[in-house]
C-alpha cells in the first residue's frame, strides 16, 4: 500500500491522510488500486492536497474500464497504456 511511516518532523495529519487513502485502496479491485497507486506516485504534491481521493479513483476506474472493454486500448502495449 501507499501508506507512509512517520516522517521525522511531519505532523500527524500527513500519515493520517495516507492511512485514509490506504483504507480506500483496500476496497478497490487490484487493478484499480494499482492504477491509483501509479497516479499517486507520479502526481504533484499539490494535487494530493487539493483534490479528494474520489477524483483519482474515478480516473483509475475509467482507465481500467477502457483497458478491459475497448479493443483498441487493450491492444496497446502495457508500457504505453
């Protein structure tokens, strides 16, 4: 999971925020959770702070749906998609 250990000097809000994300990720399918983790790994910190988890969950779910249901997308190499 994305969860973080206590960061020296960081407030409890930092780790608590990621704990909430981890809890929500645990409720997702493996594919959607992986897509969300990818988004969180590469997004700017400001996006993490300014947008709720549900925004990125929606992106991840739509991406997984396209990958599964759209033959044109499914044919793309995994490195591209």
